[in-house]
């Protein structure tokens, strides 16, 4: 099943560029949220996000939810 994924920059001392799934708690706290698209997995969303933001990573909370 596909899901909606977002790119966001986490605010704080270390600004992390992360890919989040829809409904992530940390997504509400992040700044500069952008809709990436609809994908079948978090890995596919990360591949797409890295085309524009090569240093982005997967949100750890979203990764744990998808296991």
C-alpha cells in the first residue's frame, strides 16, 4: 500500500534533513515541510528526496513504524 511522504528540516542545534511519513509526530515540530509524493516504501521516498537534498536521512520514528 502506498503512503504520503514529506521532506522536512528538524529545528534545533543540529538541523537534520529528514524524510517523514504522513502522520509522524516529529513532522509537526519540523520546519520547511514539503510534500515529496506518494510512494510504496520509505526507501523509495528517500531516493526521490535525495535527488534534491543529497544529505537527507530517514526519520528514525518513521523507520520504526514501518518495520
